[in-house]
C-alpha cells in the first residue's frame, strides 16, 4: 500500500509538467520552484476543472491568514490518486506549492499531502 | 469440355479469392479506444514551454496574433481557462495532455476529448452541402479511407488567433493522414500527419505530426468546467445582484 501510494505520488509529479498547464499559462507562479512546502488548515477545497481551488489558513512569519492556492484540474488530481472526501474542511494538509513570482500570498499546488498522509 | 469447365471453375475460384482478398484488404483499421500522448520507451517526460520555431505568418496575421498575446499573456489567460474547447488543429495536436476517445463507425468517427468534453466529428460517406455548414472551432471534417490510412479534410473553421501553436484564419484547410501501427512491444500507436493550408495567415503550409498510444483500461473522466461559474451566478441571484 505504501509502495502504491509512493508510485502514485511519483506519477503525479511526473505528469505535472504537462498536466498542470493544460489550460493556464500559470504565469503568476514560479514553476521552477518545486519543493516549496506549505502546511495549513483547509478552509476550502474545491476540486474543479480546469483548476482546483484550495484555501488554507496558514501561519508563518507574516501572521495567520487565509491564502488561496490554485491546483491541478480535478481530473488530473483524480488520476494522481485523489478521491472525493479525501480532503475536508478543517484538515491539516501540506501543499507542494510553486510560489507566486511577486512574492505575494498564493501559489500553484503541484502536489498535496492529505491529512492521512495520502499524496496526490 | 471437362477441361474448359475445370478452367472455368478454377477461374471462378481465383476470382472469388480475389474478391474476398479485396474485401479483407478494404477493411479499415479500427481506431476505437482511449488514446493518450505517445511516449517512446525510455523517452523523457515532455516539458512545458518547448521552443517553437517562428511561424511563417503574414504581417497582418502576425499583428493580429501579437495583439491577442499582448492582451492575454500578462495575465496568463487562455480559452481553456474559461472552459472553452481548443478547436482544430490544437484539439488533435494536444488537448492539454488529456486523453481522447475515438468511437469508430462506418459513417462517422467521433473523437471525444476529455478536456472540456470537446467532440470532433469526422464524417465518412456523404459530405454535407456547403450551404448547410457554418464556422466552428473544430470546423467540419470529412474523411475517407485510402487503404489502411484515414484522410481527413477539415474546413469551415472559425478564425482562431487563440490557438496555442497554430493560429489560423476562417479559410484555413487542414488535411490529416492517420495511420495505425503496432510496435514490437505490442503498443498500438496512432499517427497523424497534418498539413494546414491558410494563405490568408501563412506564407506557406504548416505541417505537424502527432502520435498517440492506445491506453487499454483507461476511461475518459467527466470534465465539468462551468459549474463553479454557474454556482457563483446563482449566488449573486440569491443576493439580488445582477451580473450586469
């Protein structure tokens, strides 16, 4: 099971260069940075096409606030292992998020680590 | 007499075999199935933003395309971001990396792209009358079998400066040649060689090649895209606000 999850994670990251930009130039985000981790409490998780909307309550040096992230399409998250109900409001999750180019809040969720450790 | 009869029977048998052989040879290949981007064994994953050779655009067409990009590029906008299908030739050349499903019948081939649930119809048999057609992002496609190759001509396209790779005018004509091979490892590979002729936009025809591989066991997923916008609209209505 562990191996299977790892494989899905690897597949998700491998697919990311193509799938993530299917519909969006993602010009706001610095997609060369692929190891930026952000942890927060889910305020909203809307798996949608062409892009998923994720709002996290994040606490960092700037304080605590809600930050909106953009993510892969619902279909691409599905193929990477996400299933309905896997991410719920109130969950503590981690995003692998390409940051914004201008340093403002937000980012592009290249991957998600759900509360139970599932990666997609 | 017996010899004559024997010769006649032999001739009939040969003729019968020839007809049967011709019938077998005329049986077109079956493209039915779900297809994804082809990647040769051991090849690296394709990366976004690969440089594209400059297009041989005419000056006025280039001005149109440049104006479009000046408008949308700074904010990263695109038709797909607004739930609009890609249209030809981009739909067949990529469709965002999502799979496509081909459903083949004798008189029509349906190409269903997962992205935006976009559908392309390739008609076989009787061609529609020109007066019954109107411009569309995927145009009107009419195909014919030439042996084991499918030749498809697409016309009645809308002008599309928003095509990612090959913008075109409404008078563009796209001809594709499809062929199916099975690799040594058993992978079925579908290849399309495309030529787009558009003297209004280009100084010379555009050519491109695209390969897919059959993906047994993969199913197309629903691709609802406008639902959030509809829900937001409903919410505004509930709050007594107008979109205007």
